[in-house]
C-alpha cells in the first residue's frame, strides 16, 4: 500500500505541475505533508533546501529521498519513476501533436495564464515555511537567517547552494 501511496504522491504533481520543479513543489508538499502526513512543513522545507543545493532536477531528488524514507530502495525507485512517468508518457504519446501546435497562440496564451498560478502557489508555500519557521525558531533567528541569505544572494552574489549550506550549518550548530 505504501508503494501505491508513494506513486500517487509524486505522479499527481508530475501531471499537474506544468512547468517543472517550481510548479510541482507546492503540489508535492500538499501530498507529502497534508495528505499522507509523512513529514512536517519544517521537515519538507529542509528536504527542499537540501534538494535545491544538489545538482539535477529538484522533483526527482525529493521523490527519491521521500520515497526512500517511506519505502526503502523500492520506495525511492517508485517515487522517482512516478515523478518522471507523466513527462515520459507525454513525450512518447503527444510529442508529434505538441510539435505541430508549438507556435499556436492558444498554447502560448495558456502558458501565460499558468504562470501567475505557479507564482501564487509558490507564495503560499513560502508563507507556510515562514509561519513554521517563526513558530519553531522564533522571529529573531528567522530574521537573521532570512536577512543574511538575502544579503549573501542578492548583494554579494553568493551561489544559493552555498547559502543553503551555511543556513543548514547554522541551524545544526545553533538551533538543533
């Protein structure tokens, strides 16, 4: 049963997450945190941060990790397969059709309509992370980490993976 749940938890976001990783992350969070209760919002945010620090597609890394946590090696394989299966199916079945209509104004308009929805979903997820962080570590720690991260990334142009690593290290040393 857990393997079916892992499959569904990553297949559905793969189908609905038009636009790749950033679009599917809030959907994965909904499945993993709210539907199946496999992790808390805080744990999910840590998995997301770690996955963002590693090279490669974020959705497959998260599926592999969460699948492994829930069902071992087979769970990881099921999670990764479920994440890539929608794209694989679409590529195989609909590639010719999509190629035929790639310049269609309707398809381009659809893309423009989907982008604000993705932005709203990411904003909601960020707000949830903020709320959980505020509750878990307090406002001053949150301001310190968020402010330092902003300065490092935006002003000093430090790579986000390094900033995530620094924040993880800070959390492990001072908050863990």
